[in-house]
C-alpha cells in the first residue's frame, strides 16, 4: 500500500494554520472597521440630537410667543437670557431661556417673584450658548455642542 510521508503532513498542517490565521486576521480587521463606523455614526447622531433639539426648541418658543413686545434679550445675574413675556388672566409671566452650568435651561416665573437661574429646568447639555440682537427683528444664536462644534442660528421676530 501507500506510505504517507510525515513531511507532507507537516506542510498540510502549516497550510491549514496559515489559512486559519488569515481568516482570523480578516475577521478582526472587519470587526475593527465596523467599530470605527459605528462610533462615527453614534457621534454624528449625538451631534445632530444636540443641535437639532436646541434649534427646534428655540424656534418653537419664538413662534409661540411672537406677539407685540414679548421677545427680548435681557441680562440676569450676568447671563444673557432670551426673555419671552406672556400674560394670562391679567398676570404677567416670563419664560427665560439661557445657558447655565453646562445646560440650556428654561425658567418660567411670575413677574415680580424672586428666583435664581440655577432653578431653571435643564433642556439639553451644551458647551455654550450665546444670544445677540442683530436687528430689532432678528436674534442671532450661537450654539456650541458638547463636541466643540458651533452652529449659528437666526431667529426672526415678526412682531415688535
């Protein structure tokens, strides 16, 4: 009968080991590519969430309160705040939107009441939020997300 050489067994074993090593290396590389892609997608979604939430929130608040002399930028405790005035049953209320302690916040108070900016409701975590009046009908907002990117937004006030 035929004799099987031990040398050919060694070569077959080495070939199988090399093939297995190449398979494992390829699988590892594919997993690492997937991890990088997942991280990039997650970062992009987080950025979009922060910026879109803040901009949508501000736009909606401006639209809700856009009536005669109801929207202004004020300085309270050294912080610029977007001040939205409303009147309910003859009582004047203010909604203040501002950046404080790492968050975009909202504070709803009755005119004349005492309050602190630290008691405002946290809306979303940001790294910065700046307000300025470009004109008497246009408010410029600069939002800095937690990744350091900035987004400029212009809010139009239709009634003054």
